[in-house]
C-alpha cells in the first residue's frame, strides 16, 4: 500500500484578512513531490485558511490513490489536535471544515502530526504565493510556482545557510554543522591528537540562576556560555576559516572527553595557562571582541502581579505596589554593588519606568525609554485571570495557546508579532551598544522572547519559562551573530 505525506498550511494577512492556503502531497518512500495545491480564498482567518489547505491536500492525495495511507503534517496545533479528536471543535466556522476534511478519506487511513513551522516551508510558500496572486487580482497557477525549489532539503539535508536573524542560536549551529561537514578529518588524520579546550572543563562558567544579581557579567568579559563555535554568516573568508577550524577543534575536544582521543591542552586551558587561547565554548576568540550584553530586568510587582492577571500594554498601566518598590530598591542595590551597568533602557509603561528609575538613581545614570521593549497587548484579556479568560473566551484562548500567530480576543498582539518586534529591537540595540553592558527594564513576554530567540527555541517554549517579578536574566550578543544566555530568572537579590 502506498503512503503519502500531506503538508498543508494557510495564512491570513490581517486575521481576518486576505487569505490563502497551500498543500503538497509527497511520496513517503522517495520524498518526491507528487502534487501541489494553492488558492486565494478572499477574506478569512488563519484557522479557516489552514483547514481549507488540509481539505485540498487530502483531496489531492485521494486523486492520486484513494487506498493510500496519509500522514498529515501541519504547523497548526489547533487543526492537528482537533482532527486527532483530542480537542473539541466549538467554533462555528471550524465545524463544517473539519467535517469536510474527515469525509475525504476513511479515518483509519489518515494520521495527524504537528511539525515546527520551519519544516512546513513548502506549504507555507504555496500559501503566500496564493495570497500574492490574490493581491494582484489573480489566482495561483502551478506553472508559475517556485514554492518547491529546495523544499525537500530537509529530507536529505546538505546544511542550509541559516535564515534566522542575527543573535539566534540556529545561525551559529547551522554554520558549525557546515564546518564539520567540510572539514571532517580523514581516518589517517584523525589518529593524531588535536590540541583543544573542552567547554566542559574551561574556566569562568556562566552564572547559575541562583547566584546573586551581582554576578551579571561585566561588559569587557568576552567569554560566552557556549554557542560560539562558528560565525553566522556575512563574515570575510578569513573569519570563516577560523570559525571552521574552531568548530572542528570543538568536536575533537568532545571526543577526547569521552575517551575517543586525547586533548592535551584542555587542562592548561582550564587553568588559564600561558600561551593557551581557548577558541570555542567558554573561551574568548580574539577576533570577536567584547559582546553587547543585555541585562534583562523584569519590573517589580504591581497590584495585579500576585493575582496573576493579564497586564500588557493595552490595560490600565498600573504602577508598582509597595512590594514592587521594595523589590526595585533591592535590585538597584545589587547592581550598585557590581557596578557593571553602563546604560539603562526601559519600556514606556509606568511599572518599568519606575523600576528603572530606582536603579538609575543608585547608579547615577539616565533612563532612555525604548518603545520596542513594551509588553504584549493582551486585548480584551487585560486585567483578567487565566481562569476568567478560559471561562469567557475558551476558543480564543485555545487558539492562542496553540498558535503563536493567534491574537488575544479583541485584536491584541500575537506572540509572533511580539517576536518580530523584539528581534528588530534587539538588532538595533546590539548595533548601538556593541561591547557595552545595557540594562533593559521590561516585561515577561519581551524577556522570554529575547531568551527564546537566543536559544533558537520554538514559540511554545514561552510557556515553559518561569520569570518572577524583579528577576534578572542576561544574554550576550557577539560580533559573529551568535548569542549566549548567561542568566535566567535570578531572584537571589530579593532574599533578605
């Protein structure tokens, strides 16, 4: 029996807005693209477009072989969970579409799997081609499509050039893999020991989440907690060559640590011995210089914080509570003891400006308001608890939890839109404050997004990080485009 893979996606530029879908049918055995479908569907929501893409993909698979088994892969968790029967379908626009999709093929022949968006690029490109065609007043034509070009790279990957913005961990990781592919030693060459430093034993480890806030890194210190094995693109050939060599030496040192071969200089690197310059892991490479270090401070408590109410940029803009002002003074004292902060930027909301003011008064610095650091707008959910939102807007909440592009009820800001804003803010500030240590006083979602992008983590990781009021996190950004998360949710300065 033949097996097909159906990848489907849909999009809406406005949600609701001009919408389109894309679907592709792939031979599971060979990876060959067998059929493509795309269509501009007028004004609709993201979810409607995604369901329309699913229906089109299933129909295309049935036309090829109605007896084939089908693995549906989509980056919409909402559609996958609903079609798998794990989530109820309550929205009136979704019910008929889900029923239509269920009728295309017998349920026993179809399975559903969620995949990250980066693995659904072919269908995503088709959907965007359809929307572009609709904008021109046309319909999508298969003969003009370029969506399939390079789309099967993920099946038999040569390492792609990273597409992530500067500072995302994915960029450096992709270049490191490329370096290893090009430079892997021959059996004869690998018999010789390769001097290197082992990141597991090198000096100056990153501070833990339980250390005092005074452990926030000093700007001139150019060592990163990993993630600097190679450049992220845009470097000159000489720099690329050095990065490639560093990546290979990193693998050699890890092999030595597991008994695969000796790494005679690792011990001297850990001790800071003369003449030894660690080139990967914790050590500073001389060609990178000092990083731009963002010390990320969440504001102190407001009256809404202990009640766990949504408090974004679209609500009442509360000031700090008495507890919050005490927290701000404590963190200011911790920064004063360390003395490493060189600039202070704050979100324009009252609670962040008040927290930043307390620190600035201790350090003798000015506060610059940075609009890009503002909290997400939670729309009609502002001031409500999670339970209250669950009672009043269950469908919207489920969609928001499942899809980073879903907006809160009433047209708030999606997590995808927040990430785009934070990435642009990050790039601008990294360029402005290269080699400096900057305190960014901001909110839960922006801080988690800075960390998520630095780690190259998926959007759902936002729900898996704890970030307390007045907590300190830190990320360092290097000239080669790599980022190093040095601290997360440190609240030790709040303890008596």
